[in-house]
C-alpha cells in the first residue's frame, strides 16, 4: 500500500472516529439533559410539596387558632349570660322572700294557709297524735287552723287525730310564718314554714321559671 493509500485510510479512520465522538458527545448531552430535566422536575415537585405542606400546616394552625378564639369568646359570653340570668333569678326569689312576712297580715287567708299546711303534714304522717309548732304571735290563728284541719281530716279519712300546739318550742319570731308538724315521737319533723316552702319552690319551680323568663333551652335534651 502506497503512502497515499495509507494517508487516505488514516483520514477515513480519523473522520470515523471524529464522527463517532460527535455522536457519542451528542448522546451524552441528550442523556445529561434528560437526567437534568428529571432531576429538576423532581426538585420542583419536592419544593412544591414542601411549600404545600407548610401552607397546609400554617392554614391548619390559623384555623385552630380561630376556632379556639371563637370558642373562648362563646364561653365567656355564655358565662356572662348565665351569670346575668342567675342574678335575675336570685333577685326574683329574694323579693319573694321579702314578701313572705306580709302573708300573715291577712288573718283569714293566713288561717286557711296554716290549715292547709297542717293537713298536708297530717296526711303525710298518718299518725294518731302529732304536735304543731308555730310563732308565738300566730298561736291564736294556728289554734283555729288546727281545729279546722282536725275536722277536715276526720271527714276525709273517717278517724280522729290528736293535734296539740307545742308552745314550749315555738318557731323563731323572725321567721315569716307557717308551721311545722312533728310526729314519730318527736323524730319526724315536716317543715312547712313559709321560708322552707319557698326554698322548695326555688328548686321545684326553677325550670319553669327559667322557661317563662328566658324561653326554652334548645340545647337541653332532658327535663325533670
């Protein structure tokens, strides 16, 4: 092979190698670009996810903070409303307590009231002998009430009952009135004083009074 032929072959081989190198470089560049794009997309997704996660976390925190604030304000408002209602109820029953003493001023009406209170005790005890306690200032009225109660008791139950006024143990003069009926050999005391009856009314009638004053409680599921 002549020198020219050798030179030609070398030239061809050089061109082939050069072409292969260009194609290989192109292939490497394309692959690198693809890997770069994939990695870039991956990083973008990661950052986006991180941002979304941080936003969701902050949004949740803000939402919880708002809920806590609203709940706190609602509870404070509810407490104020309940406190105002209780003050009104206390004032209402206090005014009723102040008027108790005036019930004994009408002698006829007060005698009928005492008779009813004594009868209630007689029916509850269902004993042959009981004693009644009252204020000293009410003794005359209570004696008449006892006689009336004994008469009605016999008419209703068909039997006599011995009712005595216990003048050794009077009710306090500062009390608003009423009577207590004692039976069971002094062991059972039915307190039917006006003050005690008002206390019972505060407990028993309180739900009805609340409803009358403030309306029905829509959140309450059970009633007495």
